[in-house]
C-alpha cells in the first residue's frame, strides 16, 4: 500500500511541475478602494516665486454626502517635520462642503529652501458610514 501511495505522490509532483502557472494580468497600478468616494487626491507644488500650492480634489460616489478637509504645510528642519506658520488657527486650513464633489486649493509663500510636505486629512461623509483618508505629498525647494 505504501508503494502505491509513494508512486501516486511522485506522479502528482511530476505533473504539477510540468503544468504552466497562469495569473490574471493587471494594469500594474494599485488604486485604493473607498467606501464613499470614487477618487480623492492631492497635488502639491512650489512655484518659481516660492508659492506653495496645494490642491485637494475628490469625487464622491452615490453614498457620499459631503467632505471635510484639514490641510497643513510642514518644513523639514533639524531632522523633524515642523508646521509652517500660515497665519491660521493651529497652522492648518479647514474646508467643508456638502454634495459629492471636492475642490479645495490653498496657497502660502515659503521663504526657506529645503524639503516641504503637504498633509491633508479628508473625512468623506456618507450614508451609514464615514471614512477618513490621509494624503501626503513632498516637494524639494
């Protein structure tokens, strides 16, 4: 009996080694899946005049009832991220809107060279459940 089991196992391993392996081909892009939104994204650039421009956009799906955004700008200094003084409470911008479209744009003039980071926390309101999305982009000046 052991002989038959050994022959069966050897034949199975041999057969598995010959069969080709197939996998689904994808686009090569990983996209996040949201509960209440089709897309939420951020663009961040510092132009030739030293103006930091941050743009947060979003498109809600049929469950979306609105957006709330908190955005701030940080500068890398002494091995730590420090918030840039933008002249607003807590050095952060806030924006809220009802509906299923988000477009928030912020500008601030930066005076020091170095690495900057824009950070946004986006709360997407929806029927039944809200979701929080964290966005971050870097720019070297």
